[in-house]
């Protein structure tokens, strides 16, 4: 009692001490009172016709029909006739001079999904009730809460009249039942109810916050410096966070009891009370979700690596945008006259640079130089050409040679690699890879690129994928992880297969490793400990089901210690349909095992197998309904005519004895051959470069003939994509494309398509 008395006097003491002084406390109190008075004044004034019309126009034209079935659109259409009467009715209802009970009549109707429905399931599942009472929102004492908030009694009476004058009638077989009058509750679908519900829940929220301020109930923190929270609300769900001690729990229950008495919710259904301990997810368990589906995970994002990938965007900006203020500031302090990958050691660097330098350290292997003339690339300290090619790749007995540039490995007159020099430094294996790197004929400057994007520019997606792959590696069982998500079966069965591969099903052996003294013997045969492979294959009952289905004897009897090894062996033996059927059978074996453990139900092997077979058959039939019974053979791809006044040139490249040869043919829109050309392509290192040279020959042929509008076709998708993205392609191929097309002014309109020659 003494504590309550002191608590009531503290605001009075603060007002006496600071109330009349020009302080922040005085201004807050004055502004609060002014806002409250303004709200009361706005709510208490007379309603105007414009306000009623605004609310009327906000209604959906097809909703809220009256008992006579006339929707809002009817009154809008005939507003000139009925408008005056509607405005008069609204004014009388808002002044409390007219009973609005007839306005709140509600008719409940079952809406059928088919003509002449014979049972309840043929009616719309979401439309069986136009309005229903939600017991978790069944507050019959909203009036007290509104008055506590300071709303005037007259306005509260208007609001409560809208809630209390509701009545229901049910339309059944064209007949309307007697009136049903609800005694209390807020209506789902009523535009007022969500707002009134928020007022009630705000009262509970303030009670919980007040308990936290007075140190009667402490919440939890997500981090050491984070805010303390003791509750979260979402819709009609409340999540309370309470420390695991008696005082906090008792205070929480006291607040809930008080809230029940205040709101009246206990007369219907108390919100479920559950005390759940908060358990952190084991790090090992979390890491199994991070890899992509093709590597055994679910694809959950690793936030640390994703942040590094985002920071990589800033690294890329510092590499490519050297005319920005950010680059000038950071380079002047941390890497002036040196590369960003070899910064100076600075005491107490800024947080910005610490973050960027951490990303530089993790992403440096992915950045490198794309060779054009090689005059900017150091052999010893730079990464260039391909990922992993750097000074450490040079042969040990040649590492004492003085620093040199990549250009010294080229024969610049012929724009070729000097194979002899490359072999001396790197050996035969790397020589073959290096000599396949293209060299720019125009002598462009070397360009910084991101190796893991085919066009050379940095992207967060490619960086994150590379970091994940670098962290986890490819790992074993790649066939299994890649194929389980392609199985033609139910999604929940594919998830079951993933859980089986991760060995996280709650079998007895797994439970025994967590709980001491738990019997790990198989609950069905009792002969061995229940491992995953024993539960689904080696158990007597499981083997009987698989034998009934005719599974290969080798897959049944071969020795496997892990279930994933057995399933991967099955994938190498069975076809796609048979593998999907096997996983479906295993899922039914697992369900049969659970029914035996938890319900004591025994099931014959034939019944389990037939249920699995029926499920597979039904799934296959249901997913083939949209396909025709007789498949129409697709026609062979044919040459398509271009548009009028457009000429089409088809070109291609073939390789024979390490030598590339090209061929092209030109046709008009009637299909007549206008000419062609063939020849040998010099200095080609890859198929894409051969296609690029063939495309250049095709355009030169069009220039020679004086054709202005040309459509090119090739079967090389990489060339088509490179052509479409040539303006953003940072590689040597992109530079060559831009240079070539800048010189072809005679051909105004060039279209490149992917087609079969």
C-alpha cells in the first residue's frame, strides 16, 4: 500500500516542481492536453454532408447489402432519388435521435460452389458465414477502455450503439430464421471492430510496459546493447517474454487476470497460456540450412557472408569509380600510390575502412585483371586472366626473376602469346590455359573484372554464391542433393527425402543420443538399434514392404551404413519414375512406423505398399491431366523469313584439327540466296571467339553489299547474350564488340538472334 501511495504522489511532486517552469516537461504536458482537446472537439462537432458522402464513396460497391439484397451500387446509381433520405437517416443516427437497429440487421447465407449442392462440403469453404464471432476478440467492455482513453461519453455511446444493435438471421432454403441477438463481441468484417480491438490490446500493452518500467517484470534482449522487450503483438496473437523466475511469472499472470476482468474475455475463451522455454538453435543445425538445395541445404541466407558480398559493391566502386569523392578520401589515407588490395597499415582506421578492408580480404581472390595489352598487370603480385593465376603460380625455380609485366609474355606485333616464354614461367599445363586467353587487337587498356560474372562486372548474387561455395565446398552426395528436388512427387515427400538425407528424422537411435537411458532398439522388430537405414530398409516389416513392391535384391541386401549412400546407389540404378515411387514407399513406411509407435496400429505389408502405389498413381494422373493423351510431334525447326526489306545472314563456325572455319549465307524475305562466304579464321582460342569472328565477317559482307538492315542468326547463345549486353561487358570480347560496331555505321539496323542454322 505504501508503494502504491508513493507511486500516485510522484506525478504530483513532479508537477509541483516543474509544472509552471519553461521546461520540456511543461511543453510535453501542454501539447498532450492540446492534442487531446483537439481530438475531443473534432469528434464532438456536428457531422456534415460532405463527411457522410466521403465515407459512403469509400464503401465497396458490391459489399454490405441490406436484407433486401440491394448493394451500395444501387444507392449510388439512384442517388438523385434516395440521397436526401440517406443523409437524413445518417444525421439522425449520429445524433442518437433514430434507432439504427434495422441498419445493423445481418443475414447469413451459405454460398454454393455447384448447382444444387447436396452436402455442406459443396458450399464455399471461406463463405459459410458472412460474419462470425471470434472468441479471442469477444470483448463486451470496450466502453470502459474508450472512456479511460479520454473519449467523451457522447461519442463512446455512438460507437457502442453500432456494436450493440447488431442482430443476425440465417437464410435457409429460401426461408429466413428468427432473429439471433448476440450478447457481446466484436464482429469480424465490421470496419469498426479492428480499431476497437486495437484500443483493448493497447491497454494490455501499456500494462506490460508499466510492469517493465517498474522492474516488476523484465523482458529479454536480442543483443547486449539492444532494447528490452517483454511482448509482441500480431493480429490477435500475443507473444510474451518472461524471465524464468517466480516473481516475473506471477506478475505476468496477475496482469493477464486483471486484463481478463477488465475486458470480459474470460466469459468466452481465455487466450491460450503456454510457458515455452526459449532455446537457441545449435550452430551445427543452422549451418545445415545455409547451402543451396543442390548442396544439401535449404538455401537460407548466411547473413555474415551476405554482408561481405554487399560490402564488395563498395570495393567494386573503389576499383571502377575513381572520380568520386569517396575514392579520393579513402585512397589518400589508406592506399595512396598503391592498390586497394595492398593498403597501408594505419593505426586506428575508421569503421568504414575496417568494413571495406575485411571485404577486400575475403573477396580478393575473385577480383583480377582481364588482359588486353598486359601493360598494367604485374606478374608477381596481381591476379589476372583466370582465377588463381598469380605470382604463386610461377615455377619455383623462376621466382627470382625481377618484377615484370604480363605484356612481356606477348608477341604484340601479332597479338599472340609467346608460348615459349609462358612455358618457361608456368609449365605446360598452365601454358595451355594462358595461351587460350584472348588478346585485344586494338590495344585497349587492361580492365579490372570480377571473375565470377561472365561479363566481368561485380554483383552481390555472384559474390554470395562464390563465398558460400568457397566455405562449404562441393561436398559429397551431389547427385542425391541435386536430384531429390526434381522428383515427380508431393512436396512434403521431397522434404521427407531431404530430412532423410540429413538424418534428422526422430528415430530411436537419434533420441537415445540426446536423452540418457532411452532404449534405442527398434520399436517394431526389437532386434537392432533403430537407425535411419534400419527403420526404412533393414527392419523386418520395412523389408517385407519393399520386397512386396519388387525392389531389386541388390539394393535390398547390399551393406550400407548410411541411408543417403543407399538412396544414391538407388538413383544410379533406378529411373526417375521408379525413384519417385521408392521415396513414396519409404514415406509410407515411415508413417506406418509412427502409427505403430504412437497409436499401436499394426498394418500388413501389402496394405502399406498398395497405399503408396495408389498415392504415386494418383499424383501422376493428376499432374498429367493438362497434357494431351496423344502427343503431337513437334516440327523440325525451319528457317524463318525476315521482315520485308530486311536481309537475313546465317553464320556458323566449325573446328577441325585445331583450326576454325566459318561459313555464312544471306537470304532475302522470299528465301532467295543472295550470296555467301566461307573461310578460315586465324588466331582463334575459343569457340565464342570463332563465332565472334564469323559475326564480324557477316557484317563486313553486308557492308560490302551495301545492305542497311540486317538480321543475323547463330546457334551460339553466348554470342547473342554478349551482343545484347555489349555496352556493360567489361571483358575483352565486350570491348571488341563495342569497337567493331562503332565502325559499322553503314549498317544502321543489326539484329542478332539465337536460331538453328
